[in-house]
C-alpha cells in the first residue's frame, strides 16, 4: 500500500519544519486550541497540523 495522503501532502505541498502529522484526535484538538491550523482529509486517519500563529515582529529602529 502507498503512502497516506497526509504524508504525501506534508512532504510535497506543505514541505517545511512547521508541519506535523498527528494521529490522535486529542492531539489535534489540543493543537487547534493552541492556535495551530489543522487539516482533516476524508479517508485519512491522521491530521496535519501547521504552525500558522502570527508572531509580533521586531520594531523598526529609527535613527
């Protein structure tokens, strides 16, 4: 059997260190409540979690 759809998408479309694959529903709910984006796909038992929280940037120094 081939790779799970979530694995294919995380490696090709959303490649990066900000993506993780979650198996447990409890993990997915916790990630969502922590401000992460989760992606559920029909037919897949796993969930993708993406770090999409917006962080304050460094202010511009004026001289």
